[in-house]
């Protein structure tokens, strides 16, 4: 059986998802984007039709894949649940913790799947490290160091830099590592963060319920063209490091061929986005439980809300589940 | 000839300092004083006295204090009273009051007091200081620092003794990076937030993990991971790194990058081949004792770093940032 997929949004991430859906038994049948020209282009590439609005898209499909700007996620999720179609949603699940909680509740009530695109769980190096932790190779997790440092997304996707829409570097970038920290060290009860560079550079400390500590750097203030994603997990019986050479000079000139939206370095095997969408596809076909639950998506947003509050108040913020 | 002694053999650095003092021209290692027989036994690098006054009577111009941390103050008091210049191991003390008194007794006696911050003499970190002065990365926005290591109790159990060391990984490792950041910025730390834990080596009484966030009075922020998070089979004791983000760029420094990675007879280790900051630190101290130059690192620097380290505990207890 092939599921009919409707893409919501036709920007950078929708293109990545479209390529990934092409590797599944499922097919993209419709694309909706308020920018009809953009929708037409992606629809043509995918062999799909352009939907006039979200409601007509939802009427044509089994599952919607939301790749729209963050601040629009919650309303699309509610409308999809209303239409009783399953949902794949790019991270973050929603713009605020309250919206994210409502999104989970409305999907539960409607009996539809809500699969959140925390793609870092599908990066092979991050998954392998988590497997080693779960296998007990390093004992109890003590300190997790996570680093995601790049430049400010620009150009056509300028909604990223509108914090009211994207939630800024915390909700758009740091959330990857917030979710990963929960995945390897359990849930988080307290956060503290400080920012620099006009808020585009954030250093956060997460206190996990089990006593582990995560240190996360997320930055949109690094030199144009750079993207470093690195991690270290230290436990009572061992240490896991993902070494990444530091490719920075004291100053880096912006080059002309820099992507508008920073792309993390990927492995030489399949794209993690393909791994992710193939996994979501198989879950939607009834095979197994999702690697990322809707609650995981909501918790990550709630913790990011706490980090944003800490940045505003310079106080540690309780974010207990 | 400058006559130098070592007070205390509790600190792991005492042997390395003795070797440097023995090797330096125009310096005589007069001897060491150590009241504990179990530390004194086996010491063959110099004369050894069982109390500090005997060492002072043997006529020393200057002393390196390598006692356990909570005994620094008593030693420095003796030395200051005798007019002996002091290079004191870090952290300066286990309480802010003690650290302040160490600075004050030396001030009153008119003796020189240097804190043992060898990283001030690390070539890559000196280059980092120059880069900041030259604004190579623009204005500094933030630092991310790590000073991680194996638990040092194999060398000396008191490093994990809450009384003798005043704490664990925080007391051992926060002070170096605080001093580097303050030195580079020429700014003062004003606020500290920290979470600490005891996941690594839960058998000891002190914290073994910690992540600290510091705010400086010029608005720069910095984090320090001070954890004893290197496993027992890590190739070396640990290391120190600091990454600097500025308005115009970023640079990262591994202070111990000058090393070989070696696998030998079933073990792996790293072999340092570069500059020895301890030697430069001691040379600088001796030069100041001789009046060749003033001290680049003082007791006040040690006091400041100790205040931040101790603020770490206050913050961890409060669960909120605290002023320092």
C-alpha cells in the first residue's frame, strides 16, 4: 500500500523531505504553500498537484508533512487532526510550549499520529553514541557536551531571523541538542542559559532529573559557511567523543557559494533525513513505534521555552515534566 | 644564586617543581619541608626537613607552597613573617577568607606572592591573549572552556577530601579557566551559575562533575566544564581547551596540543614534546624574586579565581546564579 502524502510548505526543508519520501513506497500527491509559485515548482518536481489551501490538501491525502515556518505548525496540526490525517511535522513541534502541548492533545483526541522530525536521532553518529549509552558501555551518564555552531540562515528563509516566528537560535537550532540530551540522559528539570551576539549565540546548562548535566552551545554567530556539530558523552565508566576538527581561522571571509540555510555535515551513508522519513513511513504503515514521540517533541519545546525564559530573566528555570 | 625551597610534598607538582629548580641556572633547591613521614619517605631530590621553620632557618629567598590546599594559609603566614617570597599552588585556599588573608599577610610583610597558574605561560594561550589584544576576532562575545581530567586521587587522595581540598573537580579545575578568561579580557567575573554532580567516581565525598557559567563585568560570558570526566584508561591526565567567539570570528586553543599519540606495550599515551609552562612559570617567579621584573600573576589573581570556584558551590546549592 502506498500512502498519499501532502507537503505543507515548499521551501528548503520541504525539498529535502520530498527527496526522502521518494525513497519510500509512499508518494507526494499534493503541495500547499502560500507562495503558489514555489508550491508549483515543488509539485512539478514531485509529480503532485498544487492545493489551493490546507483544507483541500488534507482532503486529498493520508498524511500531511508540515515543513512550514515554525509559528504556523500548531494551526496546521490542529487542522490536520480535524481532518483525521496523520502528521509528520518538522521540528520544532510548535512555537511555544503551550501550543506544543495542545498539538499533542488534539492529535491524541483525534486518534492521528504526530511524528516530529528530530532528525539528529537519525544521524548515525548520534544514534551510535546513544546505542552505546543504552548498552551500558559508559555507565551512568554524568556530563553531556553538545555543540552546534553555524551562521545565521539568510535569504529567502528570512523568517528564521524573526524570533517571533522561529523562536530564534534556541528553538530552531539548540532544540536539536535539547532533544538529543533528553534521549541520552533522560528528562530535564532545570535550565539556565546566557546569550551573546544579539541573542544568536547561546550557552545553556541542562540539569537532568537523574543528576546528569548537559552543556549545550548553539550559535548562529559563527563564520559564514561554517557548520560544526560535535558531542561528548562522559559516564561513570567511560567516555564517548565525536571529534570534529575545528575548521575555523581567527577570521573567515564569507564565500559566495554559502547555502542560505546552514546544513550540518552529514555521513557518507544515506542522508539522515531519508533515514528519518523512511522510519516515519514504516511507522505509518503500522510497523513499530516511532523513535521520536509526540511527547518528545512537546518536551523539547517546553525546555526551549525555559531556556528562552532564562535568557530573559537571567534566572534558572524549572522545566520539570 | 637564588635559594629556593618547597613547602609541602602533598601536591603532585612538587616533584616536577623540584626537578625544574634543580635544573635552573643560578638557583639552588635548598630543600623541602614536610611534616608527614609518609610523604617525606622516599624523597631523594633534596634535603628534607620535617617542619617549615627548619627550612626557613636553612635560609631561603623564596618558596613554592605545595601543601594540601587548606594548609596554604598557615604556610604562607610563616613564610611572610620570615620575609620569604611565595609561589603558592592553586587554588589559593578552601575559603574566601583564607585566600584573602593569604594576600593580606604577604602585602603586610612586603613579600611577593604569586599564584601557580602555569597556563599564563602556555605559548598558545599567550598567543590567544595577543589575538584578543589585536582584536583578531573582533570584540570578544563568549568563551567555551573545558578543563577535564581523570580523578587525581591516584596521585594524592586529598584532592577528593572535602576538608583538605575544599571540594573536588570544581576546586581543582575551575580556577585555571577563570584566570585565563579574566587575564585575556582584563575584566572581572561578577556572576556565576553552576550545576555539579557526582556521577563519576561516586565513591568519593566530593563533586566530580560540574558545568559553570560566568558573566564578566564587560558583558562577556564563558562556560567551564571542570569535570573529572576522563576515564581511568584515558591516555593522559586530561587537558584544557578554550574557544573564543568574537564579533569577527572564532578561534579555538588546545593548550596541550603539542603531543605525540603513542601506543606502546598494550597501553596508549600522549607524549608531550613542546614547551613546559611550569618551567616558564618558575623562571618568571625567580626573576621577580631577584627584582628583574614585577609579577605577571599575583595573589589577587588567585583570590579572584578562588572566589569564583567557591561561588560555584553557592550557586549549585541555590540552583540560581550568584554574585561573586
